[in-house]
């Protein structure tokens, strides 16, 4: 195996030449901030739509699904292109620009009703527009975190690198679900929207001062013909390498985990709150606390799965994780109440599955990507995940409104088991990472 030159060591990782501990820990802090931001929409959305936008309760499922679909359409439209732009311009400028404007537009998202009154449009129309803008800006953030950990690690310890970043990322989501979710109850709905500018300002400063693009990353925008050629190369790699196909299928099936829970669990809890003696505000605070179990387990498991991914194999951890996630969703679909105690066990299973799938699939994808195409290949991987989220949001919204509140969870569990079957079918065609040639040397 052709190995990259090693630089300094931080934690149990040998960083590649040219990457400092300062760069690595700046990346870790940004991973925390990105995932602190990720649940914000799901936390405030049901309560805000009811109290401020004043939507009809019977349209909860449809409007929430539409908001998620808008987000995923933006991802499908721009993720691949931004992966190429990331390889050409660099990860750093996308990050600081994305944080700065995400903070601004998250605040404006909260002012949708006032903006609608000012311009004379239906508030829901403004909500949809603002959500689309925020979705695009968020694409400048989290994909760069994953690409940077691939840049900042070597093949032999990439699983541990993904584990570290995944640990702190999930801790950020855990902190948001457990503590930030209490803000609407304590200080009111509208004060919640000041959180975005605060995160945006901090992230912009850290990205600008602490992130360094590696050599040959960010060499300037090439011609459109060159961009098309790189996009085509990424698809050819996916077609030729069974491991990449398995990762892309797993991304389609499993990337929707947090979106499905955030979208349908919180909405379910708010819709039936009155039947269980709770107010919508109490339900909005209670549902994220349930999800926090999922996030806490995923946080604890991340370093373990990172180590196991390097110690054994990417494909083994991926298959085990898909099974755990599918089992958790199957249990979730059997419950008759979002306040049932068994939901915590289901959340734990899904948390383990989420952690393992994320680390193993992203690590294997980065292993198989040539260094100069890392952003582009991860763009294809992330686009597949976005298509999956779009599918589950659209299908789940219909099932939620017409079949039952737990039907989206059953659909998600079935998808995990199908992805597991596909991975097992291709098992012999996916080499162990110790046998892979490091094309990104």
C-alpha cells in the first residue's frame, strides 16, 4: 500500500504532513457547531408553525414533509456541484462563508410572518423560500466537515478520525436536543431564532482562522468541461467499485435517520399531546429529550465504531450497523404512543446503527476516492443520501397522514434491511482496507 507521509500525532491519530493539531481541533469544533445547528429546524418547526405561522393542524404532515422535501431538492441539485467546487476552491472558504450567511438567514427564517406581511405573500410561501435558502447554505457546511476529515487522515487510521469527528458531531446534536430545545419553553418561540446568528459568527471565525486546505486542494475553478469530466469520473468510480455502490445504497437507505426522527417523532408528539395531558410546548420539549437517547448512544458508540472500523473492516461494521438500525425502526413502528417507555430502547438501537453506518460508510467511501476527487466522490455519496431523505420525507409524509403515525418508521426499517441484504450480496467484492491501494496518496 502506498502511504501518505505522516506529520504530527494527535490523540491516537497520525496526521498527514502539513496538517497541524490546531487545524484538526478547529475541525472538531466546527463539527460540533454544525451538528448543534442541524436539529434547530426540527426542534422549533412544529411549535413555530402552529403559534406564529398559524397553520391548520390537519396539514402538519404535509407542510413538514414539504419543508423537508425542499431541503432535499436543494441537496440533490447542489451537493454534487459543491463537491467539485470544494475540490477546486477549497473547503475553508466554503465553510466561513456558509457559517456567516447561515446565521443571518436562520434569523430571517424566523421572521417569515413579518416578511410575508411586508411583501403581501402567504406566510407559508415565505417559509418555503427561506427554508430553501437555509438548506443551500447548510450545504456549504456539513459536507466540508466530512471531506476535511478525509483530508486530515490516512487510510490506516481514517476510521478513528471519522469516529472522533462523529463523536463530537453527535455530541453537538445531543446538546441541541437536550438543552437548546428548552429555549422556546423558557424564553419564547421567537427568541430561539437568535441562536443561528450566534452559531454563525463563531463558526465563521473558527473556519477562517483555524482551517487549512491541504496541498493541491483549492487550486482555482476550472472550466465547465473539466467539472463535467470530474463529475463523470466520480460516477465511473461508483459503477466500477462494488464498495462504493454499497456505500451509496447505504447512504440512500440510512441517511434519513435523524430527519425521519426529527420530522415525524416531534410532529407525532405534538399532534397527540392533548390525548396525553400535555401542551404543544411540553411535547416540543419532550420529543427531543427522547431523541437525545438516540444521540447519546450514538455519541458513546462513535469512538468504539471508529476503532472497530480500522481494527476489523468497514464492511463488517456497516452490515452490523444496518441490522441494528433496522431492528430499532421495526420496534419503533410497533409502538402506539410517542411517550411509551419502549421508545428509549428503540432509540438506543437506532443510535448504535446511526453511528456505525455513518463512520463505516463514509470511511469506505473516502478510502476508495482518489485524493483529487475526494470532494466529488463524497458529493455523489451525499447526493444519494439526499435522494433517500427526499424519498422518505415524501413517502413518510403521505404514510403519516393517511396510514398511521408509525408507518414512516416501518418504511425506514425495511429500507435498512434491504441495504443490509445488498451489502451481504456484494461482500466478496469489497476488499479489506488493508488490501486497498491508497489512491489518494
